[in-house]
């Protein structure tokens, strides 16, 4: 797959420019590819199976940006990026049924990551490009895990396991215990409680930012970790209707953030990063999801889902702020109907989505006006404090 973005703005029509960014023209090209093989082996005892996959992925990104000055039409390079990553992924897991009450899944995943990255950026208009990333090589991410499901009578099921990850680049280890229990109080209802510690490596480019001395301080970053706690209650109202309520809580720690600023990778929305980071950030998310479903029977189905949530993070400045995803609420409604018209079938579907408004950070006007390029500066003491109006999205489709 190949995507391209070419500059379409008229650099000579400067009267239409309202903001400094209007003078930035970008050329971007991104290509990706993936391939894989899988194999399943069933042992003669009919209790054991071995599933193995071998896959490879590749992603190449190229970007060039130029800045056109509004008054004298002078042109200056703004950024130049080349980022190539290739992953070779081997995974295998063994499923074994010890008894009618106990099954186990144990496996290993090996990911070999090959990278070649370069990023240059000019902090001010007219300044020379400065290199922030120039690295190539390879590293490995290894994951070993084992999970068991144990039936504790007719109404209780216990799930427990552990996952251990190792990132060779930073020589960091993450140990992740997980457990859950499911209870069936009646033939119509179920209650589930679960906990898990989850870890994730960052995007490859954050590790290779170098300082003035050529050191790579971000290379020692470990995994971003999070405690997940969730519950789920499900009740079958009738043969074709079901209600589910799912409260959840997530506490994140060891999040890469700027040492004394408000930046956190949890809010990353730029294609590049040039900051020195420390794994000292925090985050917390909590909320509840409610889903009502009518299954497809007699040509009709509908589903209503509503979510209320709150999402906050703490940066290196020790202040708690909204994340850029903290819309507060989201609701979806879908309904579909099918009719037979002779030998043909007509289907009509309607989907309505109501979202809380997108978050934004208020502008620091004083800092913007004194910036040499009048580049927009944001008030880091009020990160994502602003919110736009809610969004209503409606999609009507039909098929014959």
C-alpha cells in the first residue's frame, strides 16, 4: 500500500494566508507491506495443538516540508524525515487440555525490529536544519506467556496467567500478572471481574533522539505500564435482547514525558519527536459502558451503546490535565431492517453517533506575539482544557 500527499497550496497567493502554518508546504510518501504464514499441528492425543505463525511487516515514511515567507517569498527548509522499519515476527503457542476443567495456553513471541531513521528540523524560519535523529540498526522484543482457564464448578470460571516481556534495546523487563473470574448467578446473567498489568514499548523513533553531545537519553526508556481493572454484568432480557454494563479503571505509570514540561506521549499527535523524555508520567482513565442489543431476528436488529468516561494524565510538571481523548461521553445507535422483494433482498441501515467535543489547548497569546516566527504557542498550564461542541454523525446506507 502506498499513500502520497503533495503540496496543493498556491505559495504566491499570500493574501489568503491567515496563520504562519499557511506558508508550510509538505510532501509526504508512505508505503507499507505485510505477509505471513501460519501452521496448525494437532497431536494424536486430541488434547494438544501447536499453532505457529511467521509474519513480516514493513513501513517506510518520507517527508519534506518547506516554509514560504509571506513578505519576500523566501523559501526555507522546515523539516526532512526518512523512517524505515521492518519487523519479522515469529509466534508459537501450545494449547493443552489437562482435564475437562483445566485448559492452558503457553507461548512465545519473538519480534526482530530493523530500523533506519533520520530526522532534521529547523526551529526557526531561515535557520539551518538541525539533526535530531540519525540511527540505524536492529533490536528484539521477546514475550513469553502462559494462561490457564479453570472451571470451579458449574457457575464459576477462573482465568489466570502471566506474561513476561524483554526489550533488548533498553534491556528492560516487564512482568505482567493477570487474573479474572466469571460467575453465572442464573441462566440469564453473568458477572465478570478481571485485573491485568499490561506493558507496551514506545514507537521506535522516540528511543533515538540525540542531544548536543550525540547521546541518546531516550534509549533507556522502558515500557509504559498500566493496571487494568474491569467488571462486566450481562443480562439476557429475552431470546433476542441483551443488556451489558461494563465499568472500567486504568492507571498508567512509567509514561514517557518531558522532564519539567506538560508533554506526554499519551497525547502524541505529531509525526516527529525531538524532546528528551523520562519515564515519570502518569495517567488514569475510568468510566462505564452500557450496551443494549436486539439480535437480528425476523429482519430487524438494533443496538444502543453509551459510554461515560474521564481521561487525565500527569506530565513532568506534576500537574494533572485532560488528555486529548477526554471527550467525556460517546453514544452510538444502530438499526437495520431487511425486506424480501421477490427474489431480491433490500436492506436499510441507520447509524447515529454522538460524541463529546474534541479537546484543545488554549493559545498563549503573549508568547505567540513575541515568538520570532509568530508560531502559535500554547498555554501548558491548561493542556487540553478547552473543548469544542459535541459532534453528531449520521450514516444511512442501503443494499440490494
